[in-house]
């Protein structure tokens, strides 16, 4: 399947799956909202992520422009900078993390890891259907708690947008340039070790 994107695919050191090479985090989005069946596929993909003790600590709060009141309530939780571009997107959601194991009520140190895996699956499923996802840490956890009645024991972990890549000219001036900056990563030599720490594997 050929995925449409205005970005060049990542310049990877070795070939990787097309979905991974083409995924990126746009800020300019079109206003179309994913259909319910498409959203179900994305959350279904997230649902099947592995997790410690199969605890499945991920929960989601989703708002779309179809419900402008809820969408504005979500938008008001973001930092000013994030809100400046997210206000022109179709869907704003939060991933909420259960902090304890269900089987014994003790703190689960792997909840964040599990939620990250679920988000990666959601992102790749979305990408495979032509949708992009942009994850954000720039929001107020307390505001999300208050605005959406998140119960004790659950922590708002990340905010995210789902939409179709849009025209960078619709972005505020200060964000236009960064939208097309080259995407970079640390080389494998710096991140994979063998036999001992800093002894590069590749
Ligand atoms: C946990 C997390 C928090 C992030 N927070 C923000 C954010 O607050 N605002 C933003 O514009 N992008 C945010 N990003 C997006 C990253 O900046 C982006 O993924 C990174 O620069 C790599 O670019 P790429 O996703 O296009 O490969 C966040 C990503 C992650 C995973």
C-alpha cells in the first residue's frame, strides 16, 4: 500500500516497514473527522497491545469538532502553543493511564510503558488508513482531571490529535517552518550496545 504524505519518508539506516518510515507528527490538519468505524479500528489496534500482567492500563477521552463544547473544554487543557495549532484540527483526545494493577491494587511501574505500546499500535493503525496522529505532553493534567471527571488512580498521560495532513500555510507563522524541518534521529551506534555499556553493537 502506498501511503500519501507530503513528507519524504525517514532516511533510515536500513529498510524498515513503509508505515514506520512515513509516519510523522504533522501540525497542519484537514478538518475531516475520522468515521466511527475508522476510530474503532484505531482503538481496537491499541486494545491488542501487550501489557504487564495483561493489566491494559490505557483509557481514552475523545472529543471531536462535532461536539464543539467538549472540544473547547479539551482545547482549554493544552498549553497556549499547542492550542494554537490544535484549534484547527478535527479530533483531540487524551490517553489516561491506570496507575495500579487491577489484581492487587499495587502501583504498576510499567503502566506508562504499556500505554506507550498501545499508542504506537494506534498510531500505526491510523497511518495504515491514511490518518496521522500527533502526540503531546504540553497540557495540564489537573485541568483534564477537572474538565472530564477523571477518577483517582488514573493519570492523564498524553494528549493527541488524529486527522489527515493539511496545508502548512494554515499554520501560525512561528510553526510553519518547523513543519517541514528535516526529521532527525540519533544513529544506531549511539543507542544499541553489546557486551557492555557504550560498546556499540553496530
Ligand atoms: C510523549 C510525547 C510528547 C510530545 N509532546 C509534544 C507537544 O507537547 N507538542 C508538540 O507539538 N509535539 C509533541 N510531541 C511530538 C514530538 O515533538 C515528535 O514526535 C518528535 O519531534 C519526533 O517527530 P516525528 O513524530 O515527526 O517523527 C510529543 C511526542 C511525544 C511522544
